[in-house]
């Protein structure tokens, strides 16, 4: 048993080195060549300027992230960005360690190495490893919940909930995931698997207060009807085709979530705003932009379908709990939608490109 654990530990270190090497190489290539394709490419996320200028206080959206940005003294006009890049890069590496741990536990050795290379070389993950963005704080909460469910690590149930709760101060959308974790604990109480009601009451109180504080921000996400593919624009499309207003409303209500799922799986942020045919200063080649978008869409859709098939086939062991993290993107089905909101799920679905093998799972 000790030899097996030692072997797993050594293998994890090797996987980490492979991942780190592939990520570093990919980032260097991005910094060298992406500005040729996207003249407006910047390592600073679009929202960073907002958090720098936003008023401080609990009612500030993602208020701890705002405090972090100010504490670090970030300045989007500062040409000396090396420290910023290194800090964002290291943070992104740390957030992906749980996924390498999981791959080491559930994948065969060769598959685990391929997985480590894939998440290291994934272009969109690599781009956002150069940016300090609120979405980076959603990766670890999702990974811990998945690890808890897949490996039946009941001991991390409390730490996972606490980390999700704290992370929601950096990314408010994580409040959804925290409430879901509370719901699963309540379910376990009814099933006799959990009896510490104090933990639920204490954390529920914190979540309730945070939910009230961030309510207006959450409502804004749901009502962000701008860009080419908003529910309003989709409705306008049908009205322009001479459909009655009521029918247009029904069609837009039904089609918007489907279109937004495609956007989440394959569209860079600019596509959600400017449509597929981007300005030349954002995408120097329109054909290449379409090819890249379709490639991301098909790749992620394939991985998502493999994950769905695996969960359904193993539902006797897990039920459908492994779908729970995807509640995070429910607001994006009618709010703004693009691939940045899907970042925390990309390492998750990519594990199922291979064949996870889990032993000794308790029902």
C-alpha cells in the first residue's frame, strides 16, 4: 500500500512537470504570435480596469477580488507587466493542481500524461493563465466538488464547501455552487450520512448575507441583453422575418439557451459582443476565426458528450451529482455567454476524453 502511494506521488510530480512545461511553452507562443492575429490582444482582462476604479465596500461586485487588485497595485497603463504575468501564471498553475491529482488517480499512466499535456497546451486556458480574472477562482471549487464525488472523499466535504464560500467573495457566481453543496449536505442529513447541523446553519447564514449583498450584481448578469446573441436580439431577428411578436418571444426563449451553450463551448468574448464576423483589428483573418471557433466548439462538445455518457453509465455509483457544478452556467443561458464562463469546466470535461477507472466506490 505504501509503495503504491509513493508511486502515485512520484507520478504526480512527473505529471506536474509535464503540465508545467507544456503550459509554459504554450504561453510563450501565445505572447509571441497572438498579437499578430489579434492586434488588440492584452494580458489585462477587460474587467480589470473596472475593479481598479470601482468603489470599495461589500456591495462592490466580487468585492474581495476588487480589494486584491487594489492591494497588488495593478495598473493597466503600466508597461512593466512582467510581475503581473508571473503572478497570474503561478495562480493559474495552482488552481489546476487538483485536476492533475484527479487524473493521476483515475486515469492510466499514459492517459494521465496525455491529459496533463492537453490542459497545459489548451490555448484558451493558456491565454487566461496570463490574466488575473475572477473566473480563475472558480476552478478549485469545481475541482474539489468533483474529486469529492468521484473519489468518495467525504473528508473534504467541509473544506470544499468552505473554499467555495470564500471563493464566492472573489467570484460571486460561486454562490450558486455553495448553495448546491449546502443542499447536498441537507440531503445527507435526511439519509443519515451527516449530522453536523451547526456547520450548515453557520455557512448558510454567511451565504444568505453574501447573496443579499451581491443580489443586484447577480440580477445584472441575468439582464445583460447586449451583443448579437442576446435574447432581445434573437427576438428581433424573428420579428424582422415577419414573425408575430408573441411567436418571436417564444422562439427566442427556447433558442437562446441552445445558442448560448454553443457560445459557452466555443466563442471567445468578442464574438458574444461583435458577432462571428469580428473586426480585423480583433481577428486579422475572418476564416481563421471561424475555424478556431468551430474547433473549440467541436472539441468541447465532444468532451462534454463523453462526460455525459460516462456519468449516465455510472449513475448507480454517483447518481447525477457530477452534473451539479454546471449549475454555475445557468445564469449564462439567458445572460451574457462566451467561453470565459466555461473555463472552470474545461479541465473537468477533458478527463472524459480518456477512460476514468475508479475502484472501491461506495454506493
